């Protein structure tokens, strides 16, 4: 599946936002997304982008609560590993993350920390034939 098709199917709010600002051409030519680059400093576009992200995070938090009985704060930073990698590599990445977080806390003792929602997708073995 192409990245543009994935966005169109999985994130209709983002699709509408991008199409509204840069037109339909990106739907058939991924290179057309470069037209978003000048908008990085446009306050109206950035506000709309944040609104889309927050609405999607709110929807996901409601889904997680309803279907998984997991409470997720939509204001938090979603930190998710979903790629299929071996357990030892996931553990290695996790401990590196803990160390990096510890160093940030030590170096910026008075700084406000961003709330994070962390999730690691467990690896599901493929059935053998």
C-alpha cells in the first residue's frame, strides 16, 4: 500500500486538511506533499494540523477505553513501537529510552516533563506451515 493511500484510508481528517491546503494532486503523486513545507510557518495551517492530531488522539483514547479498558490521556505524547522486531531488540530500545529519559531529568531538573503514553506491541509469531 502506498503512503498516500494509507493516509487517505486511515486518517480522513488529515486527508481533508492537506487537500484543503494543497489540493488533490498529492493523492496520486507523493512528491506533491512538498507543497506542505512552506506551510510550516503558517499559523492557521499549524493550528488546523494540531486540531486534527488532537481530535485523532481523542478518538483513539475513547477507542482504547471502550474496547481495551485502557485509559489513555489524549494530551500525552504517544510513544509507540509497533514494528515487528525481536524481543531483545525491543528490550534494548526500552532501556535506552529509560537512560535517555533519566539523563534529560538530571540535566533539566526543573523542566516540565511532557506526559507520555508508552506502548510496545508484542511480537506475534507467524503460524508455521
